[in-house]
């Protein structure tokens, strides 16, 4: 009451007088929990020549927060954008973006969050998820895909990878070799969970002559209790036993097969032995053999060979080499291989990011 009396009293009041009155009002309304009257005086005090830069930023931010709590989203956005021009904090950007989202302005909300992301050395996971959801609400697939690529690079969680894999998983793929590579990527990024996925990958790897991979996939499936139907349990236990027997014989023959492949007319046998070593968890032996097979040429599946080279290099901690190989595959005229290459590029970028972290 006294402050209102001082404010309306006749006579000249200096800018300092007005500043002091507004600051005292601010403190009083805060004690009274009168947020509606507090916000305007916060903004008036922030405009004063006597307010420090820190006070101006802090008071504007509090006012924006008050308007947001009152669900006055238009005022939140208006004052928030003014505050941002004076140097906004990340939480100020977030509040403005939430107000824009509440008004259905999803594209603007995503763009506001981007300004906050641009100030970060590593994008915030929450900001990226918010941005991704905003783009999805306006069906902006191109920008949503860009965001999900950042999520799998910086936060390679299975849920994010499932979304990144969606374009590939919805393709119609009839080539068994491409199908195998899809499953390999799914397994590598931790999204191989469904019993039918384990079953198909196990059968494909066995049919293509890689029993070691069949063993690894089925052991993972049984460890995760993926098979719940007793007929499936018995069927894949039988396949596992057969694969284990074949893997023992196969692995013992690999050195001789590698030697024999050197004199083959094409590079396919070298790639096959390299792929076998890769399936047994020996990427350091796999990479040079696959590379030699590619150099020899005459390959039946050149894109798969390059993709396998990248995988072997990535698992041998040669990230730069892997990235180069995956980049080459991403330029393929085959849409499935092109998408696989792009996703493995992200996988290699993720490996670099995680290693740096």
C-alpha cells in the first residue's frame, strides 16, 4: 500500500526512484505470492538503466516463467523472445518452445529449441527428443530424420535406433544377403528382440554358411528368453546344436581356406573367409582378407563385401576406415544398401562420440 502511495504521489520521481519502487514491489509481491502483479514490475525493473546485465536477464526469465505458469502462452512467447534478444539462457529457450508447442506452433517450437542446441557443445537429449516430436507432429519427415540421426549419434539407445531403422525396415527386401545385413545392423545396435527376428537371422546365417554367427545369435536369443513357444524352443535348440558342430569343423579349416582363397580367380573366397572370421568375433583377421578380396575383384556381392569390410574395421577400432567404407556403400544405386550404408555411417559416428566421451 505504501509503495502504491509513493508511486502515485505528486512530484518528480527520478529514474532511480522508479527503479527502487519496482524492486521493492517485486520483493513484496513475491512474499505475497502475487505472481500476476509481480511479472509486470519485474519487466519494468529489468528495463531500468540501474539494473545490471545479470539482473535484467534473471528478472526477464522469472517473468517469462510466471506467464508460462499462468498459461498466458502468447505473453510467454512475446516476453521470452524479447528476453532472448538480451542473451537468453537455455531454460528460457525451453520455456518459449513449450509455450509455442502449447499453441500448436510445433515448427516454431522446434526452431526455438534449435537455437538452444546451437549453444551446446553436445546436444541435450531432452532438447533433441522435444524437437523430434515437434517435427513429427507436423509430419516433417526430413527434419525429423535429421534429429533422429543426431540422437543415435550422441545417445545410441535402442529406441532411437528403431526409429532410425524405420525406413529400412519398411522396405520390401527379397535379397537374402541384404536381409542378413539388416539383421546384423539390428543386432549391433541392440534392437534385435523379436523371436521371429532371431529365428530369421539364425536361419539366414546358417544357410549362407556362417554357423559361428548362428551360434552367437541363438545363444543370445536363449539368454534373452526370446522363444516362448515350446516348438520354437525345441526347433532352435536343435539348430543350435547342429550349428555348434559345424562351427567347430568350419573354424578349424579357416587358415587352410584363407590360403586356398589367395589363388582363386575372384575375390569372393577371400571375402567369404573374412566374413567367417568376422562371425567368430575376429575382426582383426577378417578386415585384411575382405580388403584383399575387394582388391582382387570379380565379386558377386561387391556392396556387401564393402559393408562387411566397414564392420570389420569398426570392430577393429579403425573408425576412419570404417566410415570410408560405409560412405561408399551409402552411395549405392541399390536403395537398401544405400540406407544400410547411411545407418552404418551413423553407427561409426556414434562409436567415435562414445569413445570421445
